[in-house]
C-alpha cells in the first residue's frame, strides 16, 4: 500500500527519519532544511498527477458542476475549502479504488480540517471529460448523489489524479456540526 506523509520543519538543520510498517520493514531518509539543503528534484516527466495543485481546471469544473447540481436541487452552493481541497487531492494521489475511511479522515485533519465530512470517490478508465464523467457517475448513484446535495454541508474540496490512463476523483464536503474522530 502506498502512503504519504508530511514532515514539518521547525528550524534549519538535518534529521534522520525512520518509518516502520506493520510487517516490521523499515525505511530511512535524511531531511535537510536550510541553506545547505539540496535543490528539490524536478517533477517526473511522465505527466502523472502528483501535486496538490494538479488538474486545477478539472477540479474547478467539478466544483462548478457539483454546485450547479446542488442549486438545481434547492440547496446552497458550496465555497471551496483549501484544507478539503488538499485532503481530497492527497487521497486521489493515493489512487484508492475504494474508500479508506481512516486514511481519508486523517488526511482531512492533517490538511487542517477538524470536523466531519462526507466523501465521494469514483475511478474510471480514460482521462477525457473527467469532470463531467465524475459528476455523471455520482449523480447516477443514489448514495453519492445524496452526499452531493446534503444540506448540512458548508464547504467543498475535490481532488483529481490521472495515472496510466485511469482517473481517480475525490469530493470532500464539510459538515461543521459533526466530528472527525481522528481530530
């Protein structure tokens, strides 16, 4: 299983980071922060989505279509929440093909969103018309549609990753009067 993590530097210096998985395997790396830090490697030339700002046009179109659907069903449009945008992109970058509730909840907390949320996920072959295909998939699924039009929600974030001809899309909608047990 592929996972992601973030290290936050509090000051210049070097740290050795070692991680262990549940099987006892370990991996280590050295993190250097400051003027002695080497330049960051360039992004891979494969065209795969890996950053938090990838596929912004598709993501913006998804939000437009979601808000259009909400409005047509008598609920208010949702403003973008940057923390949920980042959490949704992190989860889509993981290329999940089913929900991973603990990891999704932790991604929201790590990105700075402390409340509960609803989520939709869809994965399909191809990359053309990704926003419209995503929304069509969710509208045509009763549970996903209910999440889109949930009136308790007050903000939204979406993520899109395209890798090897497959598109992975997430939607997180914030529910401020609920609890994320990972917060």
